[in-house]
């Protein structure tokens, strides 16, 4: 992959863009359509990349996240059931593979305090920026307050937790190999694959997570995918295209 640079789309954002570039140890560059760039605009931080068309950013206030918050099915949806959400039970959760934060946002909306771990610094930057933009929105400020974001390797993070920091549930959505017809894969997921590279440690992460979680580990998989590391779950919950494998601890 070519060098990723940081840029700004207006001169007023340039100083902040240079500051962000220094924080991420990436070069600052003028806007160009020819390479992947993390771009500061007056509205948000976004990733622009030559082969994916429109910029990619995270928005917890509007768009798909807002729709899922309003019409996602509440505690009756498969994700909520898999996590163990029920009357009188709202577990604490670590999302060990946060990505664009969609499932974490759903769980926070359903009342969970959730820690998002994302090891790719660019995706973590998008998450943090979305979090900052949403925290003062009166409709969802209480939801956003239940989410905390860490740019961290999940295995390292889990291994250094103190006893009192252990969550009830650890949630994993490991990267599944790209399908050959890339047009079938949504552009934001293609970007995630591009930035994160192949998932080589999900088996190790599952093993560590099962030692750390107080109640269960939940692994999200495509419906036809094999179990991670051939570790058989206690049970699974299925939706149309997805399977949630549940490992009780």
C-alpha cells in the first residue's frame, strides 16, 4: 500500500491537520486524488481513497446508525440476545474489534457501557472524531457517553486489565476474507480490509477473551463461516446472513 498522508480541504484546517499528522506519525501533504488521505474538513475527519469513490467517515447522529437506533429491533434483535441483554441484565462489554463502531453503537443505545478497541490508528481516528461530534447532540448524548474508544491492540489491552476492569462480555467481529467479487463488498468494508490487512490473530484473541470475560464471549461470523480456531461455542444465534457464536465463561 502506498504511503497514507494527512491533509486538509481548507487552509483554516491546515494547522490541525499537521498536528494530527504528527500524532499519527504520518506525513502531511496537499490534497491529491491519487492516494489514500486522512482529510480534515470543517465538518469532520474522513478518509479519501482513489478507488472507492466518495469519502468514508463515521456518523453516529445521522445515516445508517440513526436508522438502526430507531428501527433496529431493540433488545429482541439477535445481537442483543447474543450479548445477553434481557430485563434486569445490561452487561458491560468490550468490543475487541470495533471497526466502524456500528454494533457498539447499537449496544450502547440499548444501555450497555462499552469499550471500543480498534488497533488501526486511522479507523480509531474516525471513531474518535465521530464520538466528539456526537457527544453534544441532545438526542444521543447519553448513548455516546456510554462509549469509550481506545486505539489499542485487543490482545495486549485484555492481557493488562486489572481484575476489577474485566467486562461481563467481550464481543468480536473478526475480519472475514474478502469475497473475490469486490463489488459485492461494501466500500467501507473494502477500506477496512485494505487498511487492516488479513486477520491473523482471531484465534489467539478468542482464547485470551475467554480467559478475561466474566460471563461470555460473542463472535460474529458470516452464517456459513467455520468457527474461529475450530473452537466450538456453547450455542449460536442466527439471523439472515449472520451467526453469533456464544462462548460461556
